[in-house]
C-alpha cells in the first residue's frame, strides 16, 4: 500500500471529492480525474504519489485542453482502495462516499 503523509492524504481526498470519478468500464473498476492542462503540476504530484497510476493527454476536445489521470486494476485494488477506506470520505462528503461505495459494490471490491 502507498504510504502518504497527512498533506498528501488530504490533497488526495479533496481532489477526488471535487473532481474525481469512481466508475469502471464494465470489466474493471477505475478512478479517474480529468482536469485542464493548467493543472499539470497537480497531475505530476499525483504521479509522484502513485507512480503506478497513468496520466493520459494532453487532449484537446471542444476547445478544451485536459489531462486524465487514472488508476485501475490491481494498482487500484492494492494501492488506492485500502487508502480511501482509511480516509474520512463518508464524514467529509456523503455524495462522493456513495459514488465510491457504488463502484466497490459493482466491481466486488
């Protein structure tokens, strides 16, 4: 499991509450974060925290430029899920917590 300091844990929790997507492709779960290219340094920080995660882009679509950060498969199961289960997601944001729990139910996590 990835070891993060308190700041990193708070950053992860906040960014996933505000911008994260908890879902999947029907075969495997994934957590994604899509944001404008001006947030490149934040994406680099996430890659430093989770070197096994993936960053895609930059993409340009509809006049927008963005990156997409993703965790899925074994990396998601072994690194991110145990960490998110430890964080106070339910106490911090009920809607994000429900989306997270729904992903876990759908994919047997």
